[in-house]
């Protein structure tokens, strides 16, 4: 019998009702938003715009230290960070709502039979390249 807590009785959430249940789901979405913000800052460039501000400043003939351009750059950085985080949240919610539930045995098969061998091959290949070519791979 596959484990299906979400479809049957919502698992451990049956213990909660009212505000505790609402706070549990709220914390789940807060976690999603904070994770998206961290990923957008750490891996997607965060506040960087597609076109560097230096190019825009030189194109319009303004110095980069102009106060109004710095304000626009700061506002654009905040907007870009929130936009990237929004796209990540949208993607996560889209996947959560459209992809069917994965059973625990399927998840274990994926981890042990597919992802672990790939990780070990990656580790051995990286170690071999670092030892073989120390100048190119920071040996």
C-alpha cells in the first residue's frame, strides 16, 4: 500500500485545527518564499539586471555616481530580486499542483538507483580531473 497521507487524512495535520492548521500551511508557503529569495540571490544573480547599469549610464551619457541613477538602480535591483523569486515560487507551485504525487518507494528508487550512482561518478570524475590536470582544475 503506497503512503498517501495528503490524499487520505492529511497525515500528521489531523492533529491541528483552526489557527494551528492555518499557521502550519502559512509556514509552508513562507518557507517556499524564503527559499525562492535565497535561491534568487545566491544562484540567479539577485539584484543584477539583464543589461548592466554601466552600459545604460554610458548609453544615455550620465555618470554612474549620479544620485537619481543610483536610486533607479537600487529600485531596479529590488524589483529584479522579487521578480526572480516570484518566478521560482510560481514554478514550485505549478509543479506542486500539476505533477502527480510520487510514492515513497518511487522516491527511494530514484535516490538509490539513479541519483546516488550519478553523484558517485561525478565525485570520482572530479577527483580524477583535479589530480590529472591540477593547473586547469585548481589542484
